[in-house]
């Protein structure tokens, strides 16, 4: 079950700091015909919306970004989501290509706005997995509208459940302040990760690729590294192997490394551990899971800080 208005508002809240920083209005408009509860894959839908809204914010320097939810008038069985922006726009000849991996609407965009062009490809794939489709309309210098149409499966609101007082969840334990390095090439995921940790005490550093991550490791002491595996150039496997080799050469305790991967097969987990990762999380990543992972890794981190590793004999 998905509480649709709540999910839409969650996306707006997560990305509101970005709109505030750029002085852009970020709005959510929900048509009254849209049901409150639907059946669907909440994680996939959430990732699609985050990708599209963060992409709109990235390429908009003034004006507004609007997330709209509607029910198709002639097709009440379809949910129509739109993300409208007043950004730089896209040439009509490039509208189909932007959904291909590593394709930017213009060769200068990656230099001026960042990102590798994977977000829209992932959005296209996720939309298809949910039985829908995504497309874009745009005019250079005016703005863009990204459309997502999905099957609408209405659902009656679930009954409210009151937990006995003794079963109420206890507040999370206080976590030590950690120095965290995120290695992630996709800017959308960088923003999302930073938003998740915004109210935490932890200090976050972001590396955009494997080589940059190794440079950070050589110059700064980190408690925890979240390593994206699928990156162009030096991937997460190779970056982790080089970090582990450098630690052994210097006689340093190993930093705790958690792999981030879109794959969830047993072989992928084995590959992550073979290269030196301590654990792995699958994308899309939820805030609660991230914070739980940080909390659970604290004991390992403290133990490793106290360890002494003899340097390699070269």
C-alpha cells in the first residue's frame, strides 16, 4: 500500500533544501481526483520522483519546479505524474536520447551542471518495471515537462492500528559523530544521501569517482565509507582494493566500507566482500536503512580504530 500524497510530500521535503539554496520555488499540486491510497512499489515510485525532481532542480536557475499528480480524464485507470520546470530546456532532437545511459542533452551540461546522465535512464527503467512509461516535452530557454504515466490501482485505506504502550518503538540510540565518505558519481544520489544525513551529527564528504575517493582516503581519516560499485572509470571494486592495499602498506586499521549497488544477487555480495567491503546495501536506499546501518557499524568502527595492523614488507 502506498499513501500517495504522503509520498509526494516526502519527496518535496527531501529536496526542499536544494530549492532554498537556489532560491527556486518547489511546489506540489495534487488533483482532488487522485486517490489517497494506491497499490504499487513505493521504493521504485519514490526513486522515480526523486530522480525527476532533483534533475529539474539541477537544470533550473530561476523560477520554479512543480510536481503534479493527476488522474487521466479519459483514462481513470492511469496515474499521471508531471515534473515541470523553468530551466534551460532541451532541444527536440535530443528528447529521446536523454533516457539513454550516460547521455546528456548537451555536451557542455556535465561540465556546468554535473552528473553523468544515469538518472533519467534509471527512471525510464523503473517506470517500465512498474508497467508505465516516461517521456519529456521541452523548449530550450523556457523549460521542460517530464511525464510519468502508471497503472492506477486504487486501494481502500488500511485500518488504524494502536500499539500497546509497551510495544511503542523506543527512540534510536545516540550515535557517535562519524566522519563519513560517500563515493557516488550520480549527483541525484549525492543530494539524496546528504538530505538523509542533514539532521544527523555526522560529517559527510562526497567523492564523485573512485580516484577522488582514494585521494580523500590518503589525506583524511574517515570512520565509514559508502562505496558505489557501478561507476564509470574506476569502479567501486577497484577503488576498494586499492584502499585496502594502501592501508596494509601504511599499517593502518581498515576503514569500514559499505558497498552500494543496484544489484541484489548472491554473486554481487560475494564480489563486494572479496574486494574488501564489510557489507553492502542495495539501491534505492531508504533513510531508515541508512541510519540503521550507520548505527550498527559503530561497534566495528570503534574496534578497528583500536587495532594495529603491521605494515607490509616491501
